[in-house]
C-alpha cells in the first residue's frame, strides 16, 4: 500500500493546484470589487461596498444588465420552443432532407462566432434591421438552438411511446397527449435547453459586438468597451453581480432539477 | 453543466457521425402506413427553426462569401468588381500569414497544455465516487457558466504589471521590473487553457470511465507496477479521448474571439481579431469576409481530418 500512497498524493496535490488555477480569476474579480482604492488591486485594500453604490451613478450598466436579461429571456423562450418542435420532427419522423436539417441546425457550433457576427451585421444592414433587442434575439437564437435540439433530442430518445398510444386509445386528443404526457416526460431536457440558451445568450460578446448600437448595448459589450478605456473597480462590482446572478441561477436549478440528476443522466 | 458536455458530444457526433444516426435512426420506422400525412406534420414542426436558420444563418453567410470575392471600395465598403484578390492578398502577405501561423501556434500550445493539466483532473474525477465525484465535476464545469468576459478580466487583474503575480515576484526579490505578462501570447494561452480546459477533462473522463476495470486488475495481477499499468494500459486506452478532446480544443481555440481580444488585443493579433478589425475598423468588408472564410476553413479542416482518420481506423474501435 505504501507504494500507492505517493502517486495519489502527487495526483491530489497537482489537482488542487489546477482547481486553484480554475477558480483564481473568478475569486480575484469577486474580492477586488471590495477594495477602497480608486484603482483595481488584488488583494483588495480595506473593505467597502462603495463600488456597488457607485454603480447607481452609472445607470448605463444597469440598463445593459436589464437588456441582457431581457434578450437572454426571449432567446431562451423562442429557441426552446422552436428547438423542441424541431427535435420532435427529428426523432419521430422520417422525411427527405432530415439529415441535412440535422446538420444545418448543428452547424452554428462549428462556425466561428466572429464570422457569423460579421455576416449577420452585413445582412441586417441590407434588410434595414437596426440594432434592437429583436436583432440581438435573432442572432442568439441561431447560437442557442443547437444546444436545445441536442438536449431535447437526448430526452426524446428512449421515450416509451406506448404511453402516448395508451392515452390516445383512452380517448385523449393529440394536443392533450402532448401537454399531459409528452411534455412532462421530456421536461428536464427542455428546461436544461432553456437554461443553456439563457446562459449562452447572456454571455455572448462576439455576435452582440457587431449588432449593438449606442443605445442598445448588452452587458458583456458594455464591460468590454468600458475596460478598454478605464480600469476602476466599477467593472469588478458589476462583474461580481453577474457572477452572483449565475450562482443564484445555478442554486435554483439545483433545487429544481438536482445536480445529481443532471450528472447521472450525463454519466450513463 | 451540460453545456460543455453537450458541445463535446455534439462535436464527437459530427466527427464520428455515428451517435445521431443511432439515436434518431432507430426510433423511427414505427409507423409507415400514415407516412404521407406524417411528412406534413414533420415539416410543420421543423419549419420555424428551418426558416430562422435559412434567413438569418445560411443567407447571411452566403452573402458574406459572395462579398469576399468583391473588390474594396473606400466609400461604400464593397465595390462592384469580382476578384480573387482578397484571398491572394492573404496568402501572399507575410503579415497575414504570420497572423495565421500565430493563431495555429497558440491553438497547438493551448491544446498541449490543456492535455497535460486535464489528465490528472480527469483521472481523479474518474476514480472518485458518489457525491465527491459530483462536486468535483461541478467544480470543473462551473467556470463554463461564468461569463467569458469576466473570466478573462480576472486574468487581466492577475497578470497586469501591478497584478498579483508581478507584485509577489517583486516582493520576493526575484525580479526588479514587472514582467510583461499581459497582452502577450503567454496571457492569451493562459486564458484559453482556462476557458477550454473543461472540454478536455470531459473528453478524457469519458474514455477513462469506459475502461473495463478488470483489465487494470489483470495487469496488476500479472505483476505490473501501478506506473507500468498506467503507461501501458490506461494511457493507450484513453488516447481516443485525448485525440477527440484535442480536435475540439484546437478548433475552438483558433476560432475564439473573446479571449485573444481581451488578453492579447492589438499586440497579439489572431485570425478572429483581424476579421473583426477589417470589418469594424477598416470597413473593408470583402477582405474581412475572406479572412473569415479562411478561418472557417482552418477551424473545420481539423475536424474533417479527424473524421477521416477515425473512419480509416474503424469507427467503433476508435470511439471506444
């Protein structure tokens, strides 16, 4: 046994270092938002929530945060709705061109977002669609439908269709069957799809960078442009709010779906 | 958490092209009688997605592709003449070839470093059981959920001239002047490894978990040390996972924009950055489009190459 102990110590120690590396930038952002200095410094000097209060004097950050939430919310709802319908067709029907549709729906994952952003900007300027929440939502739908389809297809595969058949035989209409039988069973796939659509949209800088205008700026773009000119702890305080927002979202998901559940479906 | 995982499975399927067929192909054919009516149902279900994808994905990309064969006009951006000049300009100018080489080099180094630091973590998680395993997986995947802009920003704070690393090295007296860590290839690679590391962990973990433990026991019973068992049994069996993860990390790395533009900026120009620069700063749409399509080519060629190798070495064996 003694022989085994040293390698496992080395393994655990190197993993510990890697975990520190993994969490370092996040912890640094959180802690340096509490500094009393005028500039960003780590470790923070003193302890204050001043920079959070200062955010109120920069309403543009709050506006951007609200816009990002709105865009992510709409993206999640629309992408999940159309993605779920498409998944039903992909899993349950055989039709000409299905393979091509599967490939098409997945391809945004393979195209660099910067190229998609350029293409979309050019197209928008041609059709005269100005920067607006709608323009952002459309771009984000393209980015997020692939995830929704993957997750919903996964939950539809292995679905025992005899349950639906039974309901139909018992006299339920197809719509009722869908709402009361199909939907509850594939619920976790749909919720997971919606969550990842929300997070992807909320996080997107690359595509939004091309679409935003001076009035319509999402939070990642706001942070990105702000930090090219200034280096004060306002950025770290708004970033910390975003991090905490994500953590709260994850806790809610944990309560609703359960971490164990998400992982057990993955590990099999 | 499934975010990274799904992307991996997705790319694996694209390159291996087998799961999707398994998943979708087997469940159909349930009813062939009502086929005609059902085809209409199917089209009704896909039409919303299809319409959005054709109008806002295929058509824009197609127009950009067309634009990349146009001349540049300083007043309108896009001239009226057709030309191959944009592509010729790229492959004949040492500056742009240098950018291409830097992009590929950063991708290769990122992939290599990611393999080295992912393996121990994947190994530890694969060995762990129950709750510990769940929490470790959560720990590795959670950074994926935090905004990439913010994570890169954290590295800006850490690596800047008066950042933690420089100031502690100076306090220790190892250096007199701060090292120029930020806005260098080094900082871009650090940021990319940080962003892409979870994908590699998941990929390697997948192949580690598929190893039949009786093989390992057999090796030990036959007298092999744990190191020997690792190098001659475990490692070779996880090569497909390492390989698949590398393809993914490399192609995500060469196409990434956020990390190189925050941690590298104009000092470390990569393909995605000059695409952005040509369009947003120079307003040279045709050339920006051409660079973009060269980037698409570079990012997907590895995957095509990989699937070629995969189909040669018999899909089933390689995937397992």
